[in-house]
């Protein structure tokens, strides 16, 4: 059974962690929901796919959100204990920093392992499913079966706009069709009695086939107008790529990333390990960073934590660019970010604790003597 001190600290940290985690999840997921909603309004994502993408987005952000939530929870809990003189009472009872660290190790290791599962296993699975959904939506958006009668329908990113007066019962046939499209940089207008969709059996390309109609080509006010009649006219809607597409690096299973010489793949592999290691690094930094005088406010520490984590995120992105471009050697990769954060944290702790700095100076002088 855990000692009373351990149970008390873990209970306080757990309550703060759940509260902060909930707030951060709401903020991040709300931003993702707005982006997905914009895609749905633009017609690139259906309402059914929107719900699936939002659920996947919730799973995707669990890994990146957990380390800062845990970091802020430790700082908030210890900062409150310093403010209420609880840490002073513990120190008077013989409870030092080593004893506090031991209490946090009990929860830090499970959190780090959970984040490792998120980033190494869950996130690649989520990215693969998101890529599959978006590819499916791209194919469905080209299907004329999604068109509605009585309004203008846009396809091929605005390159094809048509109006259908009436649709057949199975939406395979369209009647009284008006089409505007561009071919070879020229604007064309087409009117046809009927239309239907056709898929080329060899290439898989999608065509809108019009019958019994007229085509008008040329810019208004110009003399190069062209008018033609046709019995059957086909317009390319979507050109399907027959080459098998490989998964992007962020969607590849972690086991497939090991042993690759590709810098982008190696950078992705190291990126996935950065978040679980960040849990350990920030747990080490949080205990001394939370130190303050009794009755001193704790919000300054939280602002310092925000600056620390913002620095970590920027260095994280910068390390990936440097690794891919060859600025940093391959053996160094992106691992230097955590060491740099420990050095910066140590410098801040020495600045905040002149007594510790004096002790280190005395020891250095003794060694030199």
C-alpha cells in the first residue's frame, strides 16, 4: 500500500491532470471540428464522414495533448502546495525533493507508456484511416449521383458546373442539362436533352456523357465564337490514378519505420518517440520549476510552463526540418531537443536558486584547488 504522502500527491495531481486534459482536448478538438465543418460546407466531406473524422481527431490528439497536461498538472499541484506552506511542512518533516520525485515516478512511468502507445500505435492507425476516408470522399465527390436537380452543381474544383432540371429515379439519367466547363483554357457552354455518367472500364476515368445538344465556345464580346451540334458528347469529370499509392510516413505502422535510410521516415520515427520522452523530461523539470515562496502566486509558474512547452514544440518542428535538410547529423537526429530542454530548465533553476548556484561555485573552487 502506498504511503500517505504518495497517495495525497498522486490524488491531487490526478485531479488537476483530468481537469487540464479536458480543457486542452476541448480546445484542440473544437479547432479540428471547425476545419472539418468547413470541408463539409465546401462539399468535400459528407455528414457521415464528418462524424467519423471528428472521432478519429479525438484519438489523434491524445498523444500530443497528454504531456503538456501532465506537466501543467504537476506544476499546479506543487505550486499550490508551496503557496499553502504544505511543502514547507513536508520539508520540516524530512521529506526532500528525492522523496517527492519518488512519488511522481509512480505515475510518470504509466503516463509515459500510455503516451508511447498513443504515438507509436494509435496515431498511425488514425492517420491511415483518415487518409482512406479522404480518398473515399474524393472519389464520391466526383460521382454525379451526388448531384441535385433544380440547382447548380459544382465538380472538379469549379472546372465543371452544371444544372439539371430533372433527375431519373435512380439518379443515373439527367434531363434538360446545362453545363459550363473549360477545355484548353476556353470557356464552353453546353445544353443537352439528356446526360448520364460513364466510367471507362480500362482507365477508370469518369465522364459526363451528354446527348442531343449544342455547344457554344468562346469569350463574350470576342469574334472567335464557335457553335456546334452533337449527338453524343463526353466531358472528363475525374481522372483516376491507376498507380498504387503508398501510405504517407505518418500513416505507416511504427514497425515498418525501423531500419529505413530515408530521412523523412527516420524523422517520423523519432517524432513518435519525442512525446513519451517529453513526459519524463517535463516531469523532471516540473518539480524544481514549481518551487516558490509560501503564499506566492502560482500563475507565474504556469506562464513559465507555457513558454517552456511552446519552446519545445518549436524546437520539435525545427529539429525535423534540420534533420531532413541535413543540417544536423543523422546520429543526432531529433534527440537533442530533450537534452536542450533539460539544459534550459537547469539554467532557469540555477537562476531562481542563488543558494544552489553558490554551492556549485564552492564545489568547483574546491575541485580546482
